[in-house]
C-alpha cells in the first residue's frame, strides 16, 4: 500500500529508507519544539500552548506537502520570521500578537493567490539555473554555519564578528567528534549514518561533563507528558490593525511576504535540487502544488496561533539519509505528534548531537559547487554574492536578493539584457526597492 501511495519503486527507495530519513529530518529540526515557543512567548503568547501548536502545525503542514507533491519536505514555524514577529512587530511596533497573527493570515492568503495563479511558479522559473545551484551551495554553508554555531565550534566575537569556540569545553569537543563520526559513517556508506550519530552523541553526552557540574545530555525528568491545550492561541487572531491602521500594517505584510516567499523558494530549490527532483532544465515538477501547500500552511499557522510555517532547510538531512518521497515527510509528521507525549525526552537531545548533522548536511549541499560555471564573470559575481550572502547575512532571502540585483545590473551593463527573462529583472527591482525602503527609513 505504501509503495503504491508514495511510488517508492518509481523513486528508487524503500519503506525502511524513508522511515529512517523521516526520523533523521525530525531529529534535525526537533529543536523547533523548544525554540519557537521560547521566541514567541516574548510577545506575551502562552509558552505551554505554543509547544503543542508548534508540533501540530509542523505535523499538519508536512502531511499536506507530502499529500500534494510526494516530496520529502518538512514544514514548521520558520526561524527568523518568528523573531521578526515577536521582537520587531509585537515588541518593537507595539502590535498585539493577536493582530500580528491576523497579518500572518493575510500574508498567507496573498501567498495562496500568487500560487494558484502560477505567479510564484513563474518566479522560480525566472531564477537562472546557475543561480539556483548557487542558492543550494549558499544554503549548504548556512546550514553548516548554524551547526558550527549550535555546537559551540564557532562563536561570536566583538573584534572579528566570529571566532573559534573553546575546544577545552567537553561539549565542543563532543560536537566536533560527532562531525567526525558522522563523516566516517557516511564515507563508509553506513545506512542511517546521521541518525546513528545523533543517537551515539546523545548517549555519550550522558557521561560527558558540560563543565558546569552537569552532563552534556541532561537526564529527562520524565519519559512521558500530556500535551498542553492549544486553545489559548488557537483562533485568537484578529484584524484590528489591518482595519484601523492600514498604513502601519502594509509594510509589515510586505516584509512578511518578501522574506517568506524567498526563504521558501530558496529552501524548495535547495532541497529538491539535492534530491535530484529538478529536471534537466533546472525546473521543479509539481512546483505549483508545493507552493500551494506552503501557502495553505501559512494560513493554517495563523489559525493555530503561531508565526508563519515554512519549508525547512533541515529537510535536506532526510534527503541525504535517502528520503525521496512524501513518506519521509509523513514519518516526520507522525514523530512531531508523538513528540507531544515525549517532550521531556526530545528536549533532552543536546545541541552537540544535532549540530554535527547540520554541518554534514551543509557539506552535502555545498557539493553542488562542482556544477557551477564560473568562467563568465557576469554569472560568477552574482553566484559569489549568493553563496557568501546567505550565511553571512543569516538570511536566505537577503542572499538571493543580493545575487539577483547583481545579475540584473551586469546583464544590463554588458548589453546582454535580452538573454534574461523580464521577470528576473522584476525580481531584482523588487529587492532593490526593499533595500531602498531600508535606506529611506534610515534617513527619515
């Protein structure tokens, strides 16, 4: 039944491989169960309810994506956009979280309209294939950077922005050892290498000191717990700001739209390209369905009571573990629901265990650099800006924007404007206006 439903033979995969891949994706993104509630609670939202809501939205949205596309993509409330929601919109601009959810709903409806009409699919097609490869590489560096940061291998520095961590700290050494272990297991083609490494580091962390009187892996206080009620946030959105202060609401909606759209597009391109789902022209079959799925997910997130749900770059970890179909996503979704009763255990998995998985996934995605053609400087410069811009700006959308603007300017300046789709220039103009808005805001 599963073979017929998910076309496993046609995609060259098996039930066991898909289940392992789904578990790997879940392990890589399970941190969202703790991080998203912590961020959104700063806006005054009830944290206990947010844990339940985060799991529910992730599960429902991921199942929806698998049902519509049969792609191994997992979705959950987006990192970065949740911080924008809590700290900029709610705390900075004084918008209530209920009104902010109303803006997320509006943003999702616009998303859906653009997806149903095919506009978002045309946007993906308008991004040149070489830039799509650069997006994959840039996201790879981004994921690896996040992994190195989470593992304490890279830390902030007031003098040099970033520097190496303290390798005398047991947790940092354990994280680096996890990277080496994962790399060795993958090099020796051990099935389920990433999830095996996560389990091994988690167990080893029980006996390794964290240097603060405890262990790297904290022993959970209980194995099971009942989920909190989602009702304190569910269906609590309102449209007061949209109806009574449209001038204040519009910039917020436009920012949500821009960041969500290109974060989603970047993730969709990066993960599916690595999974071998793009055709020979660099186009994604069923892209329209994927975009409709994440649009509906954005609407659902506002109804459930959380910031926008997006496709997760951690889906790449499941792809590298062999995931090729929606069964990978379905497995991840079921584990999110199961996690509602295992929250103490899930939260006990240390960053030292998940960080190596992110680093290795970043390496896999960066391998697309071998397909880049850098002999043409009009493509080499935008490619570089995307690859460097995504991790250094800590934003997929901003990195894509820098590359698209440079690509359009170089094509126009060298008399090669007709070689590029008009929509590519429109995208570059949109990002340019986004930058100009920031400049004007700074001046006035």
